[in-house]
């Protein structure tokens, strides 16, 4: 019995939600691993960054594969691999095993991201565009909060959260076998595995508008995902593991809410609002680190999160709906490559700076200034672009 199209849509939206939730779940656990295995903040950011690198490489290799072999085979392999990855996490006994788990998780997520994103558009172009922007942020928020609560208040903190996610992925893998295929397989699968950026010429102007915003927004996500937990605990003068996941939760939840509120606005409006909010939100966050105000830190996180959500949604809607159906997975993989490269590389550099420079708070301030600079450049680019030219990149939801 095949799933109906509405049921298949819900299934695939849940896949991207729980994939991103599981990627955020280790965030509050880093302090536990650090205490047990005695590694430095550099290792934390490297474990964080290796996941982004694995996603990046996978997107480059298999980002277009589902355009050729179909969405279902790629999603079945990705969900099955993700279920296995949760076992590796749950049994990890050192940094090496943790890195292996993060690599496997990145491979599974990279394979699923482009296939799910394209399939959601195949099923419903309008709702699919919205889901592509909301689900990753909602998943990140869910994973960071759920991970923190499970770790803080339930037994077996380094195992239970992965067991829960492992069961979910196993069920999803079974459900994928029942979902309808949304594309007709076509030749060229092996050729598509060669890493390349294949962007239709008509989409290149739109990507030039969206790319700087993606760069600033996802660099911010890397900041909150890698250094955020330690900064919050430092500002709160607390060792609470649940508190460590709150910063990323606030950022991602605010982003998801902003997308839901503003999704009827034009893509260019969302890009402009997003970059402006990034500048303001990060500025407030930096002020909070100077005044040691935890409340102000979270106010900044809410505003910056809104900027992250609006900017990411605007970027997706500026580019992806313009792609032909048989090229959507490949185009989406390019957007995610930019996003994960922007998230992973600065996070690793920040970890090195935190150890060999001025510590967590000083590094956080420097990182925040860099994000503000990127967002300001993107904002100026949007504002000076001629209205007639920008209008050709604008799409309504």
C-alpha cells in the first residue's frame, strides 16, 4: 500500500526535521564528552565542523543523484544509515568514535537534504518551499532542546537521546519504502557523482543575490552551535547541560517562527529584513558579552534568529522554485553547500582562536563582529541593487 501524496509530504518533512534534530542533539552533550575524555574547545569545534564538512562533501557527490535514480532509493539509504549512526553515537567511547559518528551523520544528512527538499517541491511547490525553510530550523530547535532536557534530567545521558532518534529513523526508513516516487529515473546517475556545481544559467543572478545572505546566516548558526553553549554557561555561571542547548534552540525557534510569520512577503523583502536583523541581533549579543547580561544575550539571539530564518527563507525562495523539476535536487545541494561551508569553517577557526587567543568570550566577540560585517555587506548589496533588476529575483510564496 502506497502512501498518499499528503502523507508522503508529512513523512518527508518529518525526515528533514528529525535529521536536523539529531544533528543538534549532541550540542548539550559536548560538556559531558569533554569532562569524560578530557579534550579542549578546539576538539569541540572540530567535531562540530567535521559534520558540516561531511555534509558538504556528500552534497557535492550525491546532491543530484535523486534527480537520476529517484527520490525514494536515496532517502531509504539515508534514513537507514542515520539509524545505524545513532548506534555508533550511543556506543561511542572516545573522540575517535564521536568523529566517526559525526561523519556518518553528515553523509546521511547530506544525502537526504537535497532529495527531501526536491521531493517536497515535487509534491507541492508552495508548501514545499516553506517546508524547506522551516523544517531545518524547527528540527535544530527541537534537537537542541530535547537533547538538553534528556541529558539533564534522564539517565544514560550519552545513550538515551540516540536510542530515541534511532527508533524514529528506523520507522521512517520503513515508511520510505511505501512513499510514491515523484520523478522518473533517467540516465546519468554515475556521471552525477562527479563533484561539480551545475547551476542553470538563468538562476545565477538569483544565487548572487542570495549567497552573501546564506554566508552570514549560516556563519551565525555555526557560532551558536559550536561556541554558544559554552558562552551561555559562562554568562550564567552555571554548569547546567540543559542550558547549553538553549542558545541554539532560541536561535532556531525564532528563525522558524519568523519564516511562518513572514512567508507571504517577497523573497527580496525577507532577504533585506533578514540581513538587517542579523546585524542588530548580533550587535545586542556582543553587548551582552561585554555587560555579562544573560537576558540581553537571549534578546540578541531572538533577533538574530529571526534574521537567520528570514534570510535563509529568502535565499531558498529566490533560487529554488526557479529550477526545473529534474534539476531541483542539484540546485538545492548548491545552496546547502554554501550554507554548510559557511557554518563549518568559521566554527573550526573559532575553536582554534578560543584556545590560542583570548578565550571563549573574546573569540565570541570577534566571531560576532565578523558575522555582522558579512551581514552588513549583504544588506548594502541588496539595498543598492536597482529595483528593476531585483524585481526579477523576487517571488511570492
